[in-house]
C-alpha cells in the first residue's frame, strides 16, 4: 500500500503527548501541507496561528474548562468535574486555523487544510488531533483578540501536534463499508 493510503488508514486522534516540542522543520512541513489543501477558486482563505507558549496553552485549558460548564451537551459539562481534564491534552503545539470571512467557502477550505495537516503529521510520526474544544475558547472575543488573528479572519478550529506519550492503540475502529452506491 502506498504512503498516502497508509497515513490515511493509520492516523488516529492522539490525546496524550510528550512535553518535547516538535522540530521547526517538522512544523514547517505540516503547515505547508495545510497550505497545499484544495480551496474554492484557489482562494486559499486560511491563516494559521501557532501557539507553543506553555503559559498560553494552560490559559486556553482553563478558559475552555470554564466555558464547557455552560455547554448544551452533558458529557462536555461533566468534563469540568474531572480534575485531570485538559482540552489541549498536554500537547506542546496548537495551531489555530482561521478562515477569511469573505472567502466563498472558507469553512470547507479550512477543513481540507486541517485534514492535510493531520495526515502530514501522521506521515512524520507526530501525533495530532482536530481540536473541536477550541470553539468554546472562541466564544470569548477578548481571548480571540489575544491570538493576533488578522482582521477579516474568523477562528475555526485547532490542531494539536506533538510526539505521542505512549504507544496508543493503532487499530482503526470498524468502518461501515456499506456507504457506497453506484450509478453506471
């Protein structure tokens, strides 16, 4: 099987990281993969904010923890009761992906960029997870302002990156293969 298909089949959401920072070279390759994602009309409406400041990452954890107390989904609200819960899972790098609001289909384009970064990370043996919890952080406009996102861009989601803390399960959950029909 080729390398791309292997990366697709082997990629897993990693939620336990070593504190060691990934190299700048690895980070640059992952960000570049995001920049090579397809986009509507080649608009490339994304912007990436890389956060590696440990104090800010801890602040983001605390802020999300406060925000999930008001979540509509009970399982999210219950996370606040867990003293070990950290939305960033101890990852040393967080990439906030933002989209240019005047882009024709920026959310889809940014999703493609995120997927490219996740697959690039896997190909480099770097753990990653698409961080939906960031939407709770983005609820606080004063916090978003601290991220230096350019005018006209809206934060979308986050991507955590780091070396896996242990040998996490590498098996894929069973897939529903009955999702295709053909018209020939």
